[in-house]
C-alpha cells in the first residue's frame, strides 16, 4: 500500500501524523479517557509495553506537561510516568524509560523501585505479542501479557487505582473478565472508535483496585487458577455452570469515543492543497530498533548483491 493510500484508508493513521502522535494508538487511549475519565487525579502512572510511545505521549501531554507549565506545581509534585518495553524508545518529555520484558520479575522490580515505596494511580498496558493470525494462540499469548501486567499491578497499584489493558476477544474472554473482577470492583470491556471493528482487539477498563482481603502477591497465580475451576472462588466462579442460564456472566461492553466521529473502517478523501496535490507526512517517530530491522538490512544487502552477511553494517 502506498503512503497516500494508507492515509486515505486509515484516517487515524493520517490524523496521528498531523497531530504529532507516534502511533494511531494514541486515539484509543484518548477515547477511553473520554468515556472513563481515567486521568483524573493521576500523579503516578506506568505504561507497560509502551513503544513506539504514543500512549506515553498522551500521558506526557495530559499529565506531565500541564503540571510542568503550571506556576503552582513544585518539581517534587510533577507526575511520575514510567514506560517499559522490550524495544528501545525515543525520549519523551517527563517519561522515564525502562527497557525490559514485563513478564520478567527483574523488570517488575525495576519499575517498583522507581516508585520508591509509593503506589501508582494508573497502570496502562497496550502490549501485544507478534500476532500469528491464529486467534486462539494470539488470545492465549495476549492473556499471558495481561497476567504479567496484573502481577505488576498487584505490586504497585494503590487501592482505588485503575488498570487499562488491551485484550483480544475470544472464547476465554469471560474467564479473563472474572479474573480481573477478583481485583477490581468495576471491569468494562471497551472498544474505542479508533480500533477497527474487524479487529478482535478491545480494552479492559478496570476501576477501583480492591484486592481480596488478606491477598498476598505471591498467591496471584494460584488465585487466578481457582477462577473457572469447579471449586473456584464462591462469588466469581466462571466454571461452566455459572456461564449458562440465569447465572451467565454478562460482561459490560462499551463502544467509546465520539461515535459520530471518524470511523476506523472507512476510507476518507485526502485533503488537497490549492494546486490539487496531497502532501503525505512522514511518520512522527519510526521505531529505533524494531525486531524486523535485521530482516530489512538483509533484504537491502541482497538487493545490492552482498551475500556475505558478516559484511552487513548493523549500525544503530
Ligand atoms: N502503546 C504503544 C504506543 O502507543 O506506541 C504501542 C504498543 S505496541 C501495540 C505493543 C508493544 O508491546 C510493542 O512495542 C512490543 O515490543 C511490546 N511488548 C510485547 N511483549 C512485551 C513484553 N513481554 N515486555 C515488554 N514489552 C512487550
């Protein structure tokens, strides 16, 4: 697909470049905020799986920059934003970056250290594995990322805090809902207008963190496994008996964002300059070291007739 035709077919991709966002995903977080007001009163936040950084940009623009520009905010009171990803990310004002795997306990420890004993008000996770197209497999790997996010949540989110996580809707969605419901009094699955209808992606918006009484973070996985087993926790058993008839678990599902606004599944005409031409903008910030970087270098080298891979420059 050419650059201009992508601009035509993906209005949020074009708008992201016009408004200076690194990725169209920025609109998803903004639209979730329109519906759920997730940034209200937030001083400390963690952005899991943050690269290339459009959600971190939203956090910086919504939380850090207004506080920094305010004459009444002291330096000590500036919001703390910590962003983590496997990939390196170009700097963003007011965002502390940690490069690491969120499923690794060491990464979780680094994040926790940044909070220096304080708790976060909000944890967001837009993590996605490399999608295979096999829905069951993608849904499973995605749920593992959410559980890694939940592990970090149980260590650093304050009571009453919020957790927003990307999910893939599939046959285990009800189980995931019940697992999240163990820790949050309100769980809604939301579909922002900027997320294509053709995609199985949605977002779990979890509000009011209230872990079970006496909860010990070490017991997280044991507790989650109990949900869905016949002897599971009494009030939130998603085992088959509960999913049928009058006891079926109904998951609140909400479309969000300005519903009369842009439709991500539609093509829009390109705005033309006076001379009838269209100026296509470059992406704001290409990934610094994407996983496909070496593949691109190999392809380029082969088109230049270089077949000895040792001769390939692996510059930054
Ligand atoms: N929210 C980002 C933004 O607005 O720019 C986009 C996130 S992108 C859809 C998904 C990210 O998840 C990728 O950058 C990928 O490196 C990251 N990711 C996947 N698995 C991860 C893991 N185990 N630990 C850390 N990051 C991970």
